């Protein structure tokens, strides 16, 4: 029986929390102690300094004030071990997969992994391959304009310091859409290029947020992941950004034109997908 590690590389605001929670309904899936382990982005991505600082601080605090029977402390220290020696990461998931014969799938769904360099993706593939485990990358894409706007609205909800985004998220989108914080997570063309190169185009599960929440798409994922289909619940979305009034066409046009290369690359890579139908913002660039 195939044992599979699902490498969830995003995209951020692309339904990954819902997807992970769906997987936990399968008796053939072992979720581990968190959805996002943030090991390789903390190690290899300079912009993720905040993730690295948070990881180190949490582990240091728990180690300095140990308390028995504290799962959060254990998790923080364990993640620090993975950070210091990634072999702990690979061995941890290998152990989960071999917990029982029924277990077929484990996962780390960390959207920041979409920005990992090719050599790190190769390291992950090879380390699991040496342990007899297949790596299944999963990349869910969302209309770039909608992704960035949802990202901004989430920041306004979670981070009080984003006062301008709270006041007028549409204006904030227009002013800040090209910043690296948003652009690096919307470079689907770069992520696709790296995944295709490392794993092969047929070995990556690509999907679109706009059609993820259907029985057909979820069943397709289950087939690729080697687990039995379980009826999904689409009633509840997780980490949804606050609703907002529709964006003005001129704002959509400006952002879409900035990401025209992404729209065109996705349309070219997936010729069987009607990108204009899935991503209305593409009407300005396709």
C-alpha cells in the first residue's frame, strides 16, 4: 500500500484550511499536531523572518519554563528540533505513516512553501523517497486579484496595525498590491515552474479555489492521495475574510494588469481550464 506525504504549498487564502480539515475526516489520514509546520520557510526564506522568530521564541519560552502535560510546549520544542535538524521532520511524518497499516496519508499544509526554492523541494522529495514515501505536492490557485484582496482583508481583521486596510481595503489593495508581501505569494507561474521541474507535471495535484468546493474536485484529490472519498461538508468555510462591497472595475483592472503574466501563464499551462470563466478578473488581460 502506497504511503503518501501531502506537501500543501498553498496558495494562501486558497482554501487550504478547509482542505486540511476535510482530510482529517478520513480514517486513513493522520493529521499530526498542526496544519502548518513552517519548518522549511523558516529555514530558507529570508522574508519569513517573523515565522522564524516566533518559532524560536516559543520554543525558548517553553524550554525555560517547562510544565508537564503541555502539548503546545511539546509541539514548539519539537518544531525547534525540526528546524535544527530537518531529519526530525522526515522521521516524524514517516512514523505517523507507519502507525498502522490503515494509514495512507500525512500532510504539512504550509502555504508559504509555495515560495521555496527548487533545491529545497528536491530535498523534501528525496528525503521521503529514501524512506519509501511518495510526495504529493498540492497547489490550489485563486484569482490573483481576489487572493490579494482576501489577504488584505484578513490582515485588517487579525492585525490591528493594518489600520489603513481596515478603513478602506479596496484603496489599500490599489496602493499596495505590488508589494513583495503579496506578489511573492501570487507568483503562481514561478511555483508551477518549480513544482513541474522537481516532481514532474503529472505528479503534482493542481486545483483552483473556485472549483475546489465540489464533490468532483474533492474526489479527484482523494484518488490522487490514495484515500477513500468521504462526503465533504461545504457549509462552513474556515479563516474566511470579512465580506466587502465589490471592487471598482478600475481597481480590478490595475491589479490584474500588474499580474497579467500570472494569468497568462496559468491559462497556457492549463489549456483545458477556462481561466476567464473561473477568474473574472482575467477579462482585463486575457
